[in-house]
C-alpha cells in the first residue's frame, strides 16, 4: 500500500550516528533528512551537526531497554514502511510492545477529548468492527475518543503514539491504559526518553498517527480540534479522511461536519470505510438504527422528544405535556439502560 525507498541494513556505526544526529539540538526531522542527503551519511553529518555524545545516546537506549523497549531508526528493517515514505518521517522512534503490529494494515481513529458517551460508544464500535476486519487501530492515547478506540482494539491490535517521551504518562488518568497497551499493543514516541509532553509536540505526534495509517476516522471534533490537524496531515500524506457527521447544534461536531463539507468521506459505519478502501463489506454497520419501544404513550412522547442533541429537562416537560415526575422516571430508566447521557444545565440526550 505504501511504496517507498527500500529499508537498508544499517551498519552499527551508521545507526548510532543517526541516533546522535536525531537527538542533537536544532535537528528536527526535515533537517535530519536534508543532512543525510547533503553529507551522504549520518556519520559525516555528525562531524558538523551533532551536539550530543555517543554516551548520551547509550544512556537513553539503556533507559528504554529497562522498560522492555528499543529504538526504531529510519533505515532499520523494522521501521514502519508507511512512515518511511514521508518527507518529515521521524528519524527515530522509541517503541515498547508488539512490533509485529507495524507490518499490518492500520487505520487511525481520533476525536474529541471531551467526547460524549455516544461518541465514545461509536469509537469503540468502529475500533471493534475494523479490528475484526483485520486493521490495527492507531490513535494518540488522549482522553475521550482516543482512549475508547484503544480500549476496544486491545484484542485485535492497537498502536498509541505519544507526544512526550515513551515513559511519560499523559494524561494521568490513562495510566492503566498506557500500561495495558505496552503489554498487549504498541507504544511509539518520537520524543526523547523522559521528555514531558508540550503543546508543540502534539501536532508532530498527529502526523505520525496519520502517517502510520491508510486512513483517519474523525469522530466528534470541535472547530479548532487537534483532530483536524491529524485529518489535514492525512490528506497531505495521501491518506483517506473519514468523518462521522453530527448535529449542527453540537459544537463537538463542528469540525467533523466541516471536514465533510471540504470533501472528507461521510462515514456512518465501518462498511463505508471498507468500501472506500476497496475491501469486502463484511462487518456490521457501526451506527445502529433507533430502538423501537413498546412503552406507554407518555414514555413514547418523551422518547420522541429526545435526540442526540442535548435538550433541557424543563423543555421536555413542556413539549411532552406530561408531569415532571413522569419525565424523570423515563429519563432514569433510559439512563440505567445506558441509552441516555446527562449534560450541564440539566440537559439530556440520547446515546
């Protein structure tokens, strides 16, 4: 799927020089590749540009190995082929986990950190069905959509790309998930070991998420979401962009809807993705049809008035012309069934 220059068998001296060059100050990925082209090798480039010693690299390599990890240097046979074709491909990746996942077809699922329960459910369903179809699921280990996709893909294969060093747990609430992916999936990081995540590192992380993947699925992205950066980089890299539509009244869907307006593939289920990729449509659609109910007339009125758009409870009482107690009873039943999400301002929506 991704044709590019063949990966080399690096000799140890050149490999160590590439590590030194990549970790040197003011040498980013583009500068790294320009230096290789200009000087002909990392060993030659290091004589002019390297700002760290071989011992520095050895210390980082030892720290990474203590966690069961290793470096993937561009040119290594195990370096991801999909990334090797990019002009700003990471020179070095720290990796912990199952490197075999990098040889399998991959799709990225990204979206809002403050995702709705419905959005998280969709992320889980997409990750499960696409995983069952043979795809590894890549994401950025953020809260919300990312975390839901990773969890659902643990059994079938997931890759988490981190903005900070591979040993840095961010966000803290994903500590257990970070450990589980290290054990059952794969963690990747371009940042040096011990580096705390900073704002400028997240867009760099996003290009790796998209670069690893045949396409990027966006679920619930606000107008200025980082997920839109991932989608933009995917388009620049020649990857497919898939966006799940949402209500125009929900700000969490403003970015996703704008992607569709700009030409992204409108996506309502996994079969839409498989169709675009030219693969057999053998998995169930992710977005379920609304459930039918045999409840009472009053319950039916409340259900009819509810939607995926948050609605004030007081407005439901007025619109349905039933008692507040009845509305509260119906909402509680829906919540216990996992069909209702509560929002600030005493608003509710269907999942």
